[in-house]
């Protein structure tokens, strides 16, 4: 098995939330990741971005809120350089693109 966390390195990222209406109600967001996804939305539309899964604290996994549109997010890829399984770890408050 290739491209799993812990084997092929730990790929950090920072991005901006573009969509937060998760049809599954899990708190996922569409995040445009700086340096990974193009800024040109005609080349990569928001709806084509992968869903970024939120990471919740282990002592409060049932209560959460999604980041807001325009929030900057810090995260990592669970699938390494494949970059299709983003995990959101936290919000950088006050930063705007």
C-alpha cells in the first residue's frame, strides 16, 4: 500500500474555505489549498475540490461547527502526495485571502 500517513511523509497545507454546505452533515468543507490548487476557478471549480474532513478533539467528537467561507485552514493530507484526502486541523483566525 502506498501513500498513507506515516509512510510517505506528512504533507501539511494551508488553504481557504470556499464551500461549507456538506450534504452529509459531517462538517466537511471544500478548501482551496494554496500552492496545491490553482487560484483560477475556471480551471478548477470549487465543486471539483475534494471534501476536507474536519478533525475533532477526542473528548468532544459529537459537537462541532464548520469553519466559515473565507477562513484560512491548516491541515494535512491523509493520502500524502496524492492530495485527495485533506484533513482540517484548525482555523487561522483573522487571516483573509
